[in-house]
C-alpha cells in the first residue's frame, strides 16, 4: 500500500534525516492538513509574514495558502471560500448553482496544487521520498503537474512534469518558468483523453530508481485531501448561504471525474447533508456513461479509465457534456460582445458577468452538468447544486481564439451570442444523464480492473477491497496520522542548530 501513497510509519530514517536537514537550511515549515482544512488555526505569526509574500512566488510560506480560503487578492484570508451563485436568468433553472473558486489558490491559480501537496508531503514525512536523491514525477493533463512542480520547487525537490502535447499553451508557458530545466517537461502524444500515453511514459521513467511517480489517479492522498479540505470548504459555503436553517437543501454535488480526487468532496457532503454525487465526463469520450472512448478538449477532466481513487460506490448519477458547448460558452463568457449580450439583452448583473472569467473549460463543464442535474431531479429554488470552478479562463486564451475560428469563422457578433446562449445554456436538457443503481455502480467499478490490475500491477485483493465503503472510511485515519508526522517533522526541523 505504500506504493499507493499510503504509509503511516517512517520507512527510511536516514532519508528523513536528510530531508529535515534540507528543510532546516531553507527555513521550510509545513502546514498540517487540518490547518489547510481550517486556515483559522494557522498561527498568527504565519499570517503576518504572509502579508509580504507574493502568492505566485516560489516561497515556502505559500504552502500556508494552499487552501480554499484566500481572498480575491490571494494575499489575505477570508472566513468563507470565494464562491459564485449563478442566477436562474443565466442557468435557466430555479435551483441555485454554486461554484467554489479554484482560481484563488497560490502559484497555479487552481485547486490542483492542493492535491499535489496531499500526495508529496506524506511521502516526505515518512521518509519515502528523499529530496537529496529523488525526482518527483507528476503525470497529468496539465494542472496537477503544474501543482506538483510548484510544490516540489517550494519544498526543494526536483519536480518533473508529464502531460499531453495538445494541452493549452498557457500550461506549457507556466511550466517553462517553474521547472529546473526544460528537459523536465515531457510532452506525450495526444491531448486531454490520452491518459494511457501518460502512463506509458511514466512506466519508462519509473525504471530509473531515482524517479518517484506521483500518479494522481492512484495516490490516495489526492482523495483524502479533497475529502477533508474541499469537502469542508463547500460545507462552509453552504452554511454561509444560510444552510438548512434557511430552508435550503444541499441536493447535489457535481464534479468532473478527472483524477477522482475532487469528487471525494461528494463523500463528505453526502455524510453531512445527504446530498447526491454526480460524476461528469466528456460526451466525446463517455467512459462511464457508455463505456465509450474518443478525444475531447475539456481540459482537466480525464477519461478512458476509472481512477483507482474514485469511490464510484457513492456516486448517484453520471452525465456527459460536449466540448462543443464548453468551447462556445468560453467565447460567450469571455468576449466583449458575449458579455455585452448577457448584460444588455439578458439583464444579468454586470458584476456577475465580469466574474464569469473565473470559469475555465472544465468549470463550464461542471456548470452545465449542474444544470442537467437540476433539470433531471426537478429541483426548485430551495435546492442547491454545488460544484467547483477548477481554474479560470486565463488558462484558455489560445483555446478561445481557436474556438472563434472553429465555431464562428473568426467572427462572433451579437447574433452569435444570442444563438450560443439559447442552445448552449437554455437548451441544456437531461440527455446523456444516467441515474445509477447498484448494478450500474458495480459495472463502473469493474471497469477499473483493466487499467489497474491488468496494466498497472495492483493486486486483485487491493482492487476489490475498495468496493466496501468501510475501506474508504478507514482511509481517513491517515489524516490524523500524517498530521502528527508533519508536526513531528516541523519540530525536528526547528531543532536543527
């Protein structure tokens, strides 16, 4: 289980000692997972020092900003995570569609930096990863490897990114500024849906003993950090809206499946409020929905396999969104003409329209899936459907230009805006939506066998154990264990003369 990121004891005291020494030289202190789940518990001295730190700098104190509670400047703390409530005039449904804003995370302006922290730090404090000898290899379709490189650099580790060559240019531009060397970025064939090609490259890199692969699809730290941190953050958002005391129902949590990390927040919310969990994927590659395959451009949501850390047994429905809709809505939300139409013709609040830039392609995908969910379950004005805005439109400027040419011939006018609003938003229906029964869930669970047992070497016993929900509840004991190890590690760092 250690190879799946699960270890509760120190495995290599010598490696741990070398890591302590390196951190002492650099003055690095790490937050606990409990502090990232509730940043109000971070010591006042840390907050005072953070005031002088650029949120985009590779500064160790930025580790204490790897949470949902940064303010809009990303320099200060807010008691409630930033969020948007989309009005029915935009969504076409009476239910409240609510998004937590991932753009407020430091360094990469997306919550994937939280997943990277949750995967690397447990390896460091148990001696499994030695920054004086190892390289941290971060395979993903873009944001997770950026988060991994950022966390690696801050923690004086050597980070390596593996991602498809077809991802947005903005991702590669960021990596060029953050990696130690240009050779630390590996571009694999294909685009968002070519996950196996990433695995194949990692299999080659894994032959080198100094490379440690942090595969977000099977690192349970990814699941756990989102369960506790993202789940708690969404709970605080719901309570800030008034929660059940105001007569609201948290009816569903909607999340693109991606690596299987973010959707773990659905487990937290289901336990707290009895909400449904709806998994989302691209219609052009509907792996869960239709056992399908293909290519798509909804960057950041993954497909063609079921992540090992995806607790499919708690999912209530699966739906799919087309890249055509996300690409064209990106144009509507992020062009002057599109925003003018939404304000002048649809009567939307200019301030809200200005905030639609918080929604990148996968965020728009989540919104559309939330609308489908509200329609399918016939949700009313007292119902809340929660999701996350994984990243913002800033990562997709080049994709917007390509969409303008592809869908609008390079010319997007007020008529194009009205047509797009009509078919892409108001025209969202309950097609490609499957409510899951127990047989469906077992079928989707079994799909993972072909990736994890046949291809990736997970034992059948490890694979099957995940069907029982007691397995997932048992994982949560690692949260306290890892926090105790982090505290012991920090104390050892402080004790170095």
